[in-house]
């Protein structure tokens, strides 16, 4: 029970941080910018993984929410100033999210079989 509460808190915190870093102007983020690939892959992979851990019984809805969140984070560039929409970055975010979802599902199956 405590593990699911922790997974819920971490999953929603990661989603909130993704939204926050999406709307913050680029020059205000941090002085040492990470590579765009790492900056896109890690949070979205973690988002998918944590949401599968938090909601193991609703995998289809979880996958849909995570994939829409990944696509929407790059789509916000259309309405936010100083942002530019890049299709390759949107695809990378969605693929990282799907990878996190698959790893989370695999991890859940392995832990269920271990019990």
C-alpha cells in the first residue's frame, strides 16, 4: 500500500515538473543545458514507468494519458513565445514515454511472478 502511494506521488510530481519545465522560458531554466535528447528522454521515460507503477490495473488509460502528455508538452510550443515546435523532439518524447511504459509493465510482471 505504501509503495503505491509513493508511486502516485512520484508520478504526479514528475508530470508537474515536466509541465513546469515546458512553460518556463528557455533562458530561465538553468545555465548548463543538457543535451536535448537526454532532456527529453529521461523525464518522459520516468513518467511512463512511474505511472505504470502507480496505476497497474489501468494500463490502457495510463498509456493514453502519458502519451498525450508527451505530445502536448511539445505542442505547447505553438502557443508559447520563445519556443519552437520540433517534430523530431515530439517523436522522441513519445517514444521515451512508450519505452518507460513498457519497462514499467515488464517490471510489474517480473515482480508479480517473483511473489
